[in-house]
C-alpha cells in the first residue's frame, strides 16, 4: 500500500499542477508581464549598473565620496524622509476626515487631494516658489520671523509634502473605510479612552497601509525633480538635490559621474525600500 501511494502521489501532484485554472491565460499573461517588466525596468537598470561598473572601483569610490555628491544625497534622502513623515501624520488625518465625517464641500476636498497627481510638477514648483519666495505672499510674512523657506531645504520639504500627500491619503483611505464605527463604539462602551481606541483598535488595522503610504511618498520624494528645482535654489552644498546633480553632470558630458550618482541613488533607495517592506511584513504578521 505504501509503494502504491509513493507511485501515485507524484502523478497526482503533477496532475494538480497541470490542472486548468478557473481563469485561463496564465502562461500568456505571465510571459507578457515578465517581458514588459524586463524591457521597461530590468534592462535600463542593468545598463545603469553595467555603465557604473565600467568605471572601476577607484573612480566610482572617488565620485561616491565627493563632498558635493554626499551633500546632494543627504539633502535628497533627508528631505524626502521628513516630508514622508509629515505626510503620514497629516495624510492619515485627511483620510480620517474624509471617511468619518460628512460636511458641505467634502467632495471638493476629496478631489483636491488628487491635484498633485494631475498638476505638472514644474507648475507646482513655480507656484510654491511664488508663494514662499522672500517677496511672495507667504514668504514676506515669514521673513520678519526669521523663517526663510524658498531656496532652502525647508522649501524642498514643502514641495515634497505637496507631491507626496495623495500617496498616503489614497493608500490609507480605503482601509479606513473598511473599519466599522461599531468597533470604536464597542471599545468606548467597554471603557476605552479615545487614545486607547486610536492606538489599540484603529492603528493595528491601519499600520500596513500607513507604512505603504510612507514608502510610496518617500520613493516619490527621493526622485522628484520638477517641483523642487525652482523652490530649492540649487545652491551647491546647501540646497542642491541629487537628481539635479545628475543633470548637471550630464550637461558637462560627464556621463560616468552621472551614472555613478544614479547607481548610488538606486542602491540607497533599494535598501530603504527593503527596510520599509520588512517593517511592513512584520506589521502584517504582528497586527494581522
């Protein structure tokens, strides 16, 4: 009997593997998906890595450790991280207001969240610079207080907050809509405070979505160019971002330096997103 089971089990397993799916076309769609991802993502990134590897370790390390390169990378990743944190806080608050409350103009507010998606980034950069410049509507009110926004890293953060907010709101909003109000009311009737309801009832279910929104906003902020170059001022060692430094190297026909900086950004972005994904996986296992 054992021998019979041993001979039939592989056959049954192979039959199950070849069993037609309820949804046909798996092989065709998988092949098209892999071919598309290879052409659009894998080949360009492989070319970038290959071109950077052709520099040699000595030249690559010299470009990577250049003070201007390090400073541009610090500004790009630092401002993107701060902007993503701000968007997590206020994006979650905006999603809460849109889901939990009904008020006049709610649809208008909901549509305004998507404006950064539709608005060209260069237009957003020009508008923000006009507002926050020292002689702008908001900038001239902040200057007497000693707060300078335009042409500083603070201006970069504001631009990245503007373009990253929809990623958090649209990621958290659908998950928040699935949480019933009865769960909060039940927790309140059992004696839970408002803070306990937020931290122990709402946050566990929203944590994976919040982390996803953070990673999307952070990734968008690291590579943002159009909305930043106007308000940043592009001052080396002060408000120069890494994407702009890549463009400068390309305009100088220094292609090896441009590809090296791009490869460094790619590696750092991959590490950061890997950490975020690990935290997201842990939160899903922890909170379910």
